[in-house]
C-alpha cells in the first residue's frame, strides 16, 4: 500500500529530474486519481508550457539569425514569461530599425558617390577641353597651359576615385539588401 501511494511521487520526482537536465519533453506517465492526478497533470502542463516557450523562442531567434527581421512573436506568453516576449519583440524592432538606417545611409552614400562621379567626369572633360585650347595659344602662355594640365590630371584622379567609391557603395547596398526589413 505504501509503495502504491509513493509511486506517483517517485514518478513526479523522476520527471522533474529530467526537466532539471533540460529534457522538456519528459512527462509523468501513468493514471492516477485524486490529488495525485492533479499533481501529475500540473507537472505535465507546466513542462509542456515551458517546452512551447522554448520552441517559440528558438524559432524566432533562428529567423533573426538568418536575417529575417520581419518575424513576429505571436505565441501567448503568460506571467513572468511576458517579459521574454517583450524583450524578443524589442530586439526585432531595434534590429530592423538599425538595418533600415544602414540601408538609408547606404543609399545616400551611393547617390552622393554617383553625383560626385558625374561631377568629376564633367570637370575632367572640361579640363581636357581647356587643355586643348591652351595648347593652341602662343608660347607666352605656356605656364598657364601647364597648370591646366595639372588640374586635368587631378580631376581624372578624382573621377577614378569617385568611380571606385561608386562601385563600393553599390556593393554595400547589395549586401544590406540581403536583410529583410519592414
């Protein structure tokens, strides 16, 4: 009789030891009556609820790790677990906001580098034309011609640097676009 009365307690203790070791799929097995049934049902319900939270948290964090910042936390969290839900939503929101800011900044850099590149190309073309006209002038203005050539070379270097910046900005824009954001 004592062994039969202690059996539910032993099973509950065994299940709780499994849970302590991280096995949230453990259950108290058996059919019990009265208070023993309430005890085993409560343990099984508690362990099942925590297992559901762990599964949902793992899913959400995996999505974030894979760059999906549109993932939502829809599962109902109760009691002290509500703080975990709020924290996950906050993480998602802040990460999405940061990525959106990076995307906007990348677009601005890309646009500015294109503008600089176009201006530099125009400046280089103008400087080249000016250099050609100066060469046709008499020997007395040779000094002006040399300075104009130097300006043209500097402009071409700026155009080359702008083109490189334009290429790097496009690459950065492409990398940032891999993240999903709202």
